[in-house]
C-alpha cells in the first residue's frame, strides 16, 4: 500500500472515528433513562386489611444523607444511637450508584434496571408508584426538604409540601413535624465531589451531619416516632461515584422507633427494601411495582417488632408479600418460560442476549486486526522491508492496555466513579487522550520510522474504537435497555467520546504531516 493510500485510509477512519463516538457520547445521557415506562414492571394492587391496621407513628422521618458511604457512617455517633434503639444494616444500592436512580429505588422498591432511572439528567416523573404517593393517598401529610427538586420531579403527586433550602441550612431543624417528612442534606455529597472521601472536608461534612442528625434524634420520641436513615451512595477517595466499588455502592440504613425491633448486630439489606419497610411501619400498602422474587423482603420480619405491631397485621403483610412474589413469578413465566419464574434467571438470560448481540462486533474487531496484519505483510513483501504485522498488533494492544491503566491509575477506576465532576472529567480525558496518543505516535515513529506503517496502525486503532462505539447501542439499545450493563461498559460512551476524539484528532495531524509530505515535495520540484 502506497503512502497516499495509507493517508486516505487513515483520514476515512478518522472521519468515522470522530463522528461515531462523538454522536453516541453526546446523546448518551439523554438515552440512559426511560422514566415513563421502565422495564418489565409488574404492578400488583395491594390493600391493607381494614381490621388489621396498626398504630401509626406520630411523626415519621426518612433521612437520605447524600454521598454518605457505610464506612463513614460507622464513625457517626448518631448511627450508634440509632443502633442502640433499633437496628442498622449495611445496604447495597445497586448499579448505577447515582443519586436520581437511587432516589427512585428507595421510593418504589424497584431496582434501577427496571425503574428506567439510570442517570441524573432526566427531570420527568417516574411511572412507578412510590411510598410518597401511598402516604398521600392514605391522607397523610408528606413534606420534603432538600437542596434539589429531584424527588419532587420524580414523584410530583407525592408531597404535600417541598422546600428547597440552601446548603448552609440545618435541614433537620427546619424539617416540619408532618406525618411523614423526607430530609435530604447534600453537603456530604458535595464535599465528596469537590475533595474526595479521604479529605478533611469530607470528614467535616460527616461530622456536621452527625451533629444535626443527633439533635433531631434527641427531639424525637422513639416510643412514638419513627426514623429511617439511609443514603444513596458513597464516594471514592478521590471523589466520585456510580460504580460498584465497596465504599461507593454500600451505605448504612438504620431503622429506629415505633414498630422497629432492636437488633444490635449489623445486618445486610438491599436498597430496594427501604421503601417497602417504610410502608410496612406506616401501615401503608406496599408500592405496587416493588421488587418481589429473588428478593430480600423477608428481612422485613426481622425489622419489625411483633410486640408492637399486631399479629393480624403482620400476617396480612406476609400474605401480601407472597401475592407480590406469585404475581412476579407468573409474569416472568409468561415473558420467558425458561426463567422458571426467577428474576435472577431472567436477568441472566437477557445478559446472554446482550452478549450474543455483541458477538458480530467481536468478529469485526478481529477482522480489523487481521486486515492490519495482512496489509503490513504485503508491504513487507513488496518493499523487502522488515515485517511489521507483529509490531502493529503489539502497538494496538499496548495502546489499549496503557490507556486503561492510565485511566485506572490516575482516576481510580474505569467507570463513573472516576467522574468527580463533569468539567474535571472532560479536562482530564482530553489531556490524557492528547498526551498519550502523541507519546505513542512518537514512540512508533522512533522505533519504525515508517510513515505508512504509522498511519496504518493509527487507522487500525481508530477503526477498533469505532467498532466498539457502535457495539454499545446495538447490543444494549439506542435507549439503554434492560438490564443495566456492568459499570465499565456503562461508562464507556462518555470516555470514548473524549478519548477517541483526541486519538483521531492526533491521527489527522499525522496524516497531514506525513501523508501530504510527498505532495509538498512534488510542488517544490514543479516550482
């Protein structure tokens, strides 16, 4: 292949390599969520038996401390106080460990894969029934206080009143004494984003929420009132969340007050159980779409105190859980008989389908690498030059491995937990792409000093990136489908839009400097 053809091949690959990842990356946030319908929701009508209604707490408070991981929560005196009067459990929040999706899960008992809430940018209401809606329907006054309107946007009919307060306000002191109130402080999360979970600023924010929550607990009468404290995610030491790392995807959930059994040992919980537990302790029906089947709903009977809640009520609620499970099992058997009514098997089958949809793109990746090797061999035979096939393959492999290593080494992970802030993430990835691609290009040139070989190998990198970018929406859906992919794949379109953009930008410059050089010489000779 001549240098002219190498140049044109590189330019064509770069045109696609710039357009495809950019298009997919820039539209990705808008394609993540499906609030209007969700995925595979199973609505189950539930009514609490009239003759079995329990005594409701005088005041009930759900506290969601944004950004507080379970390790930081263990240091808090307020958590120790709650454990002393009730019970605390390490809680898995699921993936993505992001705010709006977890708010949806806390409120509905439905996991992120099926709520359709997969990102923070969709402001539309969620289709699923929430514990807030149920409380309003039961005639309770429901208030909320937060720095953001996201809860109210998700569940616009769920709140009697909702206050948006400034960062420096003591949300716990300001919370109204309604039947049910959501208290949602964000300053721990903001300290995590700006400084990281290993910082003094984050520790100070945790100490502040500890003081303010402790003051609230002293104002409440846990013989008459109910408090549940949880969080949406933790933070990485550098700052950021979204992945499945231990300190990020696990929080602490504590229950204390009327109807809660005292269990001093830390247990385990899924975040999907928080909403149903609040409904149970308030004497409300369970949220219609809550996860049932391959669930942890039996932990509800460990949370509740049979000395306080009537036996008839608990029996009615146990029967309700079984109705939910049977309804989910029946729906699963209808959708996929091979699932045998199991959500775990249903998930596994859909993951296999996603994998099968990606197989043709694996073939395309192999095709690009084989084509790269064949062109190098033909050039070597024609020009009696050194074989470059193995060098080219090694260059591609090394570029991919080092790119991944740099991302993980400098940002902590190859997933959304590496994104502490959008601006910072964009700046970092642009610099990484420019610097590493330039360095790799110079290394290639110094080792081989073959203009066509360099352009061929850059073209191969560009083509591989384009194939990977196209595989994402084809295998997972243009609007991200069910189930949510692993964290690294979930993150890939954001990273690819920037990293591959810089790779292709450098490659265009290489094509201009090397590929056009013969034309400049010819022009000089004619002059």
